[in-house]
């Protein structure tokens, strides 16, 4: 990856995603493709999507342009070049120097909306975002309007008072006051000749010719490459660790291309965002249905991004004829077998283990969990259907239960993870008491501690929490003892680290804020922590509190807890009594920038076989499976 690390995805468009029409024939097709992905049989919260209205029909042919083929293509390309922008992003990293990257983006129609689309990974943790139009030498300040980390799409804008970064013709005496959306001298004009907006098109059919425009590594000017759409599939996005629809193309996509438009004639039919490591001419595109879902989501929720919902079930394929016969299903019937429902999802009220889902939104589901994608010669994982709905929407689900067919409506919800797959743009949360450093478990934390193959190196218990543990109540978190900052007060416990905390003084811990409040409010002589593996830590309350200031000073840690932790809503279930002692006001702010740097925020270094020394291989998890099968990297 070059200095142009994350790719920038342009933001919002006008087009609205049209729902997939219900299949006309009641006949359910037999499974004609292979197994589900490695973890579909026992899907865990991050990837168990169900179905709803998905993608639009293939892109309709645009209005014919006049002239020869070469002239028409030149016209389309010229329009794209007047829309594309190069993005310069400065990012903050805890305890490290700021990093810089470049990516691509484009102005999306209508021009009056002043929206630019790019990749989420291009602007994550950004402290400054600058744009430069193609053919221009001047950069302009941009503002992030919305970010969808799951779909790796972000929306930017350049405000009326955004100014240029250097002097030049028409820039004024001090090189300031140049507005992005106007001519150099006509600051009040909204539309100008030097800015074009691209419309969002439809979903290209396979073998359709596409053009990728952007600013990849290898030069500073715009780059244009061509190829064809070679595959349509549902795959994991490397940035947000969420499985969504993708298009594959053989058009070269390199670092810096991310966020640039993928064109079919004069329409944007996707955003370049990642490629396959070790393979040539294998680039991936965020297709129109996903981009339009992002845009429509913002429109429906007043500019707020909510995400891509799911049914909230676990399931397995139903390819065994014996199993189908045991359920009394007709020979021609097909579907997937429900093994469980997440307790915080509506599905737990209308579905149950043992049901067979035979259709979603009128689309028959095959025994391998796929459905025939409309007007495309491919079968796609049925979870795509639910992901194309919106949070709180109801989808129609055909089921086989107790020997008869039925149809129910299931309200889909955005994923509710016990262990979040990502925590971009959030400050880390931590709490220190007597040198014991507590934090919440996240995939970023494990990745920082154990590297890219954390799913293989991290303690098996923590991997199990990531892959299979379910959220039982709102606000629930997995709290871990990250490490022990050595001191006389905690002598005998220094080897502990990366182990889950279950109880404090006999009370089950709901989240990190709950633990912090319990310890802060403790009036007993000793504080007892019950950990995983039946380990116990006991500290003298007064001694631990007295030693805290010296421990923080020795380890160059400014404050004992993250900002606002003691004032957070605990969201405790009815069976957990809240602490009764008064809580002191928050004492300060931790200068940290990203959840990925939780460990660095509390002065950690990567451990080597610490804690319970359990480093068994964790083979479960869609991320682990994807890492074994292929390595996809963002650009």
C-alpha cells in the first residue's frame, strides 16, 4: 500500500434502490450451487443476515449520445473527469505521529446536493480532509457528513466557506476565499462549468464493460482503466467485516483507486474499494444496490446512517434428504433450518428453532441457503435480502413448521453485537484500579494485541466470545482485565492479562461502566474480581486507591478512566442492582483517538503468551474463514 492508503468513496446520490420484485412462480428451485460459506451453518451475529427487498434491475441503457462510438466514449469520460476528485486525508493515531493517505471520490448527482462519495476507510479517524479537483492545483477543505463502516461508504461535502490551500490565479491576495462549488471569481454561483455530477446507475450484468477512474499509486494525475464485470457475489468487506453484495472486475484497481467511480457509459455503477492479495486483475467494487441503500438510509433517517439489518437467526443448510423427510417436508420443498434466534431481535418472537425458512420476500430459498438473483445468472446468499431492508422494516418470511407451511412477518434490525466488529471514530474506554487495567473486548483490541491472525493466536475463550456469544440485553459488553501495571499493591497478579471479568464482589458485570461504578462505589475493605478460568483477584480497597496516582505517574497515563465512563447509562437488566454510593464527577479526558489503540492508550505493548497462556487455534468465525481462503485488502 502506498502513501495513498485508504480509498475514498463519494457520498450520496439521488437514485433510490428499487426493491427486488417478488418471484412470480411458487415453484421452489432446487439447490444448484455449493455449500454456504465456511460459517453459514452456525452463523454468528456479525454475518447472519436474512432477507428483504434488495437490488435494482440491471442498469438501463442511458440516453443515446450522438456521434461516433469514440466521440460518445470521449463525452462520457470527459464528464467523469469533471466529477472525480482526489482526497487527501490526515489521520490521528494514538501515541503515533499523524498519518497521511490519498484516495479517490466523485461528485454525485444532483449537483445541488453538494455531496461527494468515497470509501469509509479513506476518512476513518480523520482530523483533516482535503479535496482536489482533477486538473486543478488547489486543495479545498471538506467535511465528513456520514460514514457507513459496514458498507465502506462515506459522504463528504465542501461547505460554502471552505477555502483553498494555496495562492493562485483568482485566489485572492492571501490565497483564501476560493469556494469549491463556484468559479474562482464568482463566489456566489452554485453551479459552475468545472464541476460535473455523476448519476448512480443500475447493476451491470456480467461481462458488461466498465471504466474505473481514480488516483492510484504510480503517479499524481488521474488514471483511467477498463475491464468487464466478471462476478457478482456476497463477500466480506475488509474494512467493516460485514458480508454484503460485491461486484468483481478485471479492471486494474490499486491503492488510491478506492472511492473512485466505476462507470458504465455515463453512470456510476459502483465504487472501487478493495482487491485480492496475490491475484492479478482481481478488483472488487461496491455495487449500486449497496451504494443506493446507503443513500436511501440517509434520506429516510434525516442524514443519519443506521446500517444494514439482519433477521437475527442462526441456521444451517438443509441438504440432507433424511433431515427433510424427518420434518415432513414435501420432496420439492427447500429452505434452511433455523437453529436459534437472538433474544434481542424480533425474530425470537415469531420464529423458533426447528423452523425451516422456505422463502423471503417471495423469493424461494434453496437448501444451500441461496436464491436466484433477479435478472442475473447467479445465486446469492439469502441473507442479502434482509440486508437490503432498513432498520425496523418488516419482511415476509415463508416457513415450514410442524408439518405445514405458513408465512410470518419478521422485523429486521441492524446487527447488535456483543463484541463489535469495528469501533472506528470512537475513543477507547478503559478503567484502572490498583494497576489493574480493564477495557471492553473488541475485534480491534484483539487485532492490536495478536496481529492480523488474531483469530488464531488470541485466547480461545476470547475468540469464542467474538464468534459465537450473543447479546442478551442492551448495553451488555465483554469486560476483560487487559493487563496489570506492576506495583506492590498488585503483587502476585502481574502475569494476568486478556482474561474476562465476570463478577465484582459477587455481582455479575454488565459492562465496563458497571464495573467502574461498582469499584468506585465500593465501601468494603477488599474488592474481589472473579475472572475466567476461575481465577480470583483480591485487592485491599484503600491501599489500591492510594497507590493509583503513583501507578498512573509511573506509566505516563494522564487519567484513571476514559472520559465520561462514570456518567454513562449502565443499561442494567432488572436482575442487576445498581451501585448505591454517590459517584464523583468525571476527572478528565483521555487523549486517545481510536478503539484500535485501546492497548496503547493504557501503556501496553503486544503480549507474548500472557494471561492464561491459552493460545489455541480459533478456527471459527467468518473473518477466520476468509483469512484462510483468501486475503482481501482495502486500497
